C-alpha cells in the first residue's frame, strides 16, 4: 500500500504537496522507507525498493517487525542502535524541544542481505505523532545500503534526509492538531514507568553489552573490573527481570525493550 494512503483525507491546501513528497519517498529506488509503529514494534507501508535492495519480501519484514532486524543484525550493533535511539528520543523530554523539527534519529549498523552478504546500512527516523494510547504513534524511517561509491552514497543520504525532513514539515502543517505529548511519548521512559521491573541498572547494561558481544564471564569480569561472581549475579538478575530462559532470549528481549525506550 502506498505510504500516502496511511494518512487521513484533508482539505488542507498543502495535502497534495505532502502526498507528492510521500510518493517520492515511497517510490525511491536508491533507499527504502517504512512506517515504524513504535509502541508495537511493527512496520507497515514499506516501499517496493525494500525487496530490490535487501532481497527479502516485504511480507516477512512487516510480519516479523522488529524481530526481522534482530535476526539479521549483529547483537552488538543492535544494542548500539538501541542506545542511539534512546538518547535521541529522550531529547523529546528536554526543555525547548521543538516537535515541529525533524529531530532525526540516525542509526548505522551491519545487516545481512537475503543472499547472505553482510552490508553496512544507514537509517534515519523522524517521529510524526505520538499518542499515549499507542493507537497512532509512528515514525517514518528511510534506509540506504552502503555501496562502494562514496559519492553516490552521500547523494542518496542527502536526498533521503531532505525528503524526510520535508515530509515531517508538511505533515505538521497539514495535520496541525496531531498529538505530541512529551510527557507520555512512547519514545521516552513511559515503557519503564509502566513496567518498572524491566529497568536494568547501568552496570547490568554494561554486562549485557559484553554478553551480546560474545564475551565469556571471565572476559566480562576483566573488562569491567568486577569479579566472576558479580558478572553471574548480574546475568541472573537480568534473566529474572526480563523473564528470559537463556542468554539468547535475554539479548532479544532486552533489545526489544530498548527499541521502545
């Protein structure tokens, strides 16, 4: 389904301009785009170029949602992306934050294509609207796959950035009453406020990152300057907090949670 079809009808004079920009984004051949429904971790309105650029069918991408990336991005990259998202989204709670600006979250990671090749991709996400109910909270995301042509990559990145920024600006003009509630945004710690037992301490997060990198208990203890028993205690606490059966499930659940942060 075309990206513009997601948005409700409007008699605003700039609605056609918004639709044209959304079509440019949706039909672009050098990068793909999609809507990320933040609270649910689901994706929709993915552009046709997704299949061309990644080799995967859109149905799998939208069917699996955030799990799709977690299966195809190295664990250490996932945690880095989550940290970048969390830091960017937390800006929405700070004094002086302007919801009318693009407020991009830029995320870079390795990614495994359908043919088994691992590539580097760059993603930009800009939040359009947030509702505490979770019914209409989404961000528009654009992603390009790095090539060996640095000039081409810079051109695509600049064009993608410009189109996303223009779409966000027009959206806020056409739908001026779209909700933006800073205190209840799903891109802040509202998830943790609702599920306080899921909060990980700073040290637990450090241990989690090392676990995701494949380090052993001894290696983690050495890297963080703590004892083996302390590492095991943190591991046990995290498994309990996230109700994970094993380390693999721990990393998966923790990454999902930080995606919502």
